[in-house]
C-alpha cells in the first residue's frame, strides 16, 4: 500500500487479540463520540422540531411524508453500501477508494436525474401537485452522498468517530436554525425541505476535508469484485428494507387525507426517534468492532448478548413510558391541535422495542462476511409489513398501528432464528439475558397505571412529569432490588479500563468490558 493510500485509508486493522485493552478503549471512545454526539444533535433537532411543529400544520407533515417515501425508495441505490464494504475488507488502497468514489458518483448522479424527471408522476399518484416541486428540490440530496458516504466509511474503518460527531453537531445546529427561520417566516412545508438539505451540504464538505478522501474517481472496476459483491448484497438488502419501512406511508398516502397521514407520520417519527436516530450510530460502531473481533478469531456471541441487553435497557423504558404517557406528552410537546396524534404514538410505541432488537442484529453477521442473513431478514420484512398494512388499511389509520403489533414481533423472531445460530447462541440464553429488563418494565407499567387511576385530573405537563418520574424511579428501583447484576455489569462496562475475556455464551456473567455496547 502506498504512503498516499495509507494516509487516506488509515492504518490496517489491529488485532484485538494482541491489544485487547487498546481495542476496547478505541471502541469505547467511538461509542462515546458517535452515540454521545448523536444524543446532543437530536436534542438540538428535537428542540427545534417542537418549536417548528407548533408553527406548522399536520398537512405540511403529510406532504413531507409523501416525498420522503420517494426519496427513501431511490436512496437504496445510492451506493452507500459500497463505502461500507471498505470497512469489512482487509485490503484498501488509493485505487479501491477511487473505485468506490466512481460508483458513488455514477449512482447518485443517475438518482438525482431520475427523481427530478419522475417528480410529476409521483405528484399525480398522491393527487398533490406540490409534491413535484418538493421532489425536484430534494434531488440535490443525492449529489451530496458521494462526499459523505466515502469519508464516513474511511473514518469508521479506523473507528474514528470524534470528528464525525463534531461535524454532525454543527450540521444539526445549521438545520435547526434554518427550519426555525423558515417556519417563523411562514414558508410552511419548505422549512422541512430546506433544513435537512443544508445539513447534508455542510456534512459533505466537512467530512471530505476531515477524511482527506477527495481522490480522482476510478470507473475501471477490475480488482474490485469483493467490494462490488459485498456492497451489492447490502444494496439489495436496502431495497427490501425500503419496501418494509416505507410501505405504510406509500399505501396510506393513496387512501388517507393529508391531515390523517400527517398525524400518523408524525407519531411514527416520534416513536422512531430512538430506533431511527440513536441505534444506527451504535451499529456504525458495532460493525467495524465486530469485524475486527471476527478477524482476530473471537466469538461474537457474548458481545452480541451484551449489545442487545444494553440496547433494551435503554430503549424499552423509553417506549413503554411513551405508551403510558402518550396523551400528556403529545399535548405538552406538540400542543392541542396535535391531540389526535396521541393514540397513534401510544400504539406504535408498544411495537418499537421489538424493532430496536431487530435492528441491532445485522452488524454481527455482516461483520462475519455473511450478508445473506441480513438479506433474508429484510426479504421477510418486505413481505410481512406491506401485507400487514394492506390488510389493516380497511380499519382506518389506527389499523396501521395494529399492523405494527403483529409485524414487528414476527420479524424479530424470524431474524433471531437466522442470526443466533450463526453467532453460536441459543434462544434460551438470549431470552434469559433480556428477561430482567422486560420484567422491570412490566413493574414500571403497573405502578404508572395505578398512579394514573388514583391521581385526580391535572394539567398535561404536571401529569407527564408525575407519571414520568414515578415510572423512571420504579424502573431503576426494580433493577436495583431484583437484578443488581444488570446495573453492575453495565456500569462496569462503561467505566472499566482493562478488557477481559468474555464468558462463554450461556453463562450468567459476561465480561464487563465487551468492547461493544
């Protein structure tokens, strides 16, 4: 590898078996920066979102949701998976980076043109002329992808997430300011359109400079067969994921008016905050960490168990808490005109813990060079979710919520059936690891419901604060009293400096410092 390519691609992956302490420290630092900055960025985004929601109407969010379906459907072909393939492969040089850059430029240039030309057709499908204007402007997003996907992949390969975190924070601030300014000036749905575009443009420039990844594109793909095969498989996976994740809005957009669609879409956005915003950063760190462990011959099962339990430890109380407090939460955060959104938010929140667990499955098998498992899981989702929505649409907007109750747990079971044997785990071990968290959440729900029954009517903000405080206290006390091991191990994982070997899958205790959270 030449000196130039070394500077671009970074050092070759270290063997964690030779430097387990250093590896754990790098992973911990990556998690802290990638996930921590994502939390701060989302706090910024949500502060502005709550303010913008009060200035806009449900119709604006319905229009925006329609365009997001088109954007997401085309985005599966944006070639991001080819940049991801650089993380999994051992051989990276300047030519290979140029080949990936060439693929990204070709794919995204074509997608921008396709979206621009097809915009009137989608406007006709939805019977909303404004959709065409919005889609034409949003085509710009594809032109930024080559300059974000490639540098992100190269930085992730080296587990360097600090600079990415800082850039994401600045991008969040820029997007928030633009959204607030446009909404305040009365530009309606355009506040939702231009705000993310500004963030994409800034990230493309900043990441390219930070990673020093601007190389001449190479359109000769000889010698890049492994990158194309791996990236191509992940791209096909993304196609099925798009079908799964966008089928509800695509189907409902044809049958519901923009007001009802806006209520459902915003409730879905609210409930997907954790799975859609906070879990992908964990996966971004987990994938290169798993890959490095796999190359060193380490079993991934114990690390996967710890990852799943930690994710559930955080996400389950958030979602069950939202299901219990949806009405005061919506009234407090969004205002009276969004009151009809509360049943949607409460119902969707019940299904989301299953989605959270399903989402964190793919990095382990992808890191082992087994994207076929991810593909099969996504094929299952692409069949289950649209079928459930088509059946449930006859029951009206809440029918979509009920479809989630069936589809999300079923997809999780299918995914676990594929993933657990591949990484050497039994389902009983997986269930035992998650049981304390689920039982603690059950206790929390019972106490909050009891308090709600005896509590006299209060203002939404007081009711939300009281129920939230009681729920959080009950959850923490339940874990502390009945399952102190869970808290002790999680705390040890966060603060311990020295890595230790994980216990075999199935044992009660797993090493506190797993290297992945």
